């Protein structure tokens, strides 16, 4: 198999789907997000204006919402799905509403996720569905179970409803042959989520990999957890779906461990997280006979590492057991260049009412200013592409 060289520096490919006007708009957005003080100030005032019911939805819609979300409804996501598909990039529809902690909300989220599964079945441009267990279950209940506390009758009944919701989602995904991610969450409920998820895998991953669990490699124990899960899958004769991410709850994890006086579950340094993440990628490739892998990362080294491993092991770029995933509106230099080289790529596309997805957008804004200078990286690449286009126009003249 002929190897394909992949570069993440080609901005002409990265921003091929963006007009000059769109590019300038994105440039201004990331220029703002590159200023930490401005992000903090903006976040404060947006929260205040929403609380006071000021009419700022339109402003939010045409700035951060447009950049990082597909729409307010499933139907509104169609344009984003089509645009990504033109570049052979898949869409992962993520209902990002952080609902109220009650049974009505859990049932509503279940029905919405079912709609995304149906849409994925109808459209090959949607390779995965996804959900968070806290969207269909009480966090307090999940934590109580993880702590092995005794449940009263109402709590037992509530947990059975959680099992049923998971079974409805994973069962429907299996029936329609749609792969589905179970997102990772905080360490104090993750064991409960894992147990539920592996139960679904044992039931629905017999013939092929449908259900995927998410491994947050910033946790000190996660590489070992990955190895144990692989052995569990082998022992019980099911395929292990693995989505590798670095992790999304570092501040909460550290704060809670200090407050409750237990050892921090996350690595002390980013280098240690990177080390375990990259070992995890190697492990998954080595165990590809029983693992289907999605690397959910904005880290260029990790993406190049998987490309190199696939080439070394003569794994075809189109092999559906291997996927790369990034968030909509971020790291287009990775997504579009990988796709151009023939690899399987998908974008997480959050959607939901603007007010309800604001917590997600606030996290994206904070993440862009704090995680390895992500906004700076985006800003530099966009600026480079604007300069390249200006030079091209000058040359043509």
C-alpha cells in the first residue's frame, strides 16, 4: 500500500470551504478569543445579559454559536452536514443541551438522541451518534451507585429506567447499524458509566463494533483501564469500541480532590497525559483485531502518530475501524488535511437552543484560551491563509 504524506500546514486545504468574508469573520472571532481577559469579560456579560433577558441571542448566533454549533434544531444542522460532506468529512450530531435533572428531561433527551440515530441511519455522512449518560440519568444517582451506597426503592426504580434508556439507545443503534459513542464524564461517576457501557457492548458488539466507550487519558489509571477493558472484551467475546480523548474536566477533578482530600486522579503535567495518550494509540493499533478506534483530539502529533502507525501496519486509510474526530469550528487544518489524504474524519457538531448550549460554548471559549494556545494556533493559521489568498490575488493581477 502506497503511503500518503499528511501535512497539517496546508491552509489552502484547511480553509477551502470558507469564503474570504467567512475567513475574515473567523479571524476576528479568534483574535478576540486569543485575549484571555476579553473572553472572561465577555463570558461574564453574556451570562448577565441572558439572566436579565437582554435580546442578545442574535449576536451570539452570528458569532460563537455559528462557529461551534450546527443549529438550534436537528433540521438546522443539515447545512453543516452538507458542507462537511463536500470535503468528505462526517458529522457526529451532539445534542448539547444540559438539561434539568429530572425524569421528564431524561426522557426528552433519550427521544432526541434516538432522532440523531435515525438521521445517521438515513445519511451516510453521519458515521456516529453520541450521548452523555448524565443526559439520561441523575448524576447524584450515578455517584451513589459508584460509592456502593444502599438505594431506596425509588432510586432502584430510577436506575432501572436508566438501564432501559441506555438499552433503547444502543439497541436502536444496533438495529440500524449505527455506531454510537458514550461520552466520558467525571471520575466519581465514570465507573458506573463504564459498567453500563460494557453491558451494552457485551449485548450489541458481538458481530461488529456498535457501542464505543470514551477513555480520558489525563487520568492516571486510564491506560490500565483501557488494557483491562480490552481483556474483558476478549474474555466475553465482544468488540471493544474505543474513543480516546485527553479529558474535559481537569479543573473540576482537581478542585474536588482537594476539597475532599483524596489523591488527584489526573496527571500532574500535560506531558504525562500526552505520554499515556500516545501509548493508548499504540496499544489500540496493536490490538486492532478486537478494537475499533476513534482518536478524538486536536493534537497534531497524536494524529500524525496514528497516520504513521496505520501506514506502518499497512492499514488502509478508509478502514472503518479507524477514525479521527475534532470539534466543529476548531482544528480544520487537521480535519481537512486528513480527509484530503483519504482518512476517515468526523466533526463533533453540537446543536440545541442557544440558551441551553451556552455552557458548552463557554467551555469552548475557555478551552481555546487555555489549552496549549489553541486560539493562538487557529489565529495564526487563519492569518496565514488570508495572506496567502491576498498574494494569490496580487499574482493573478
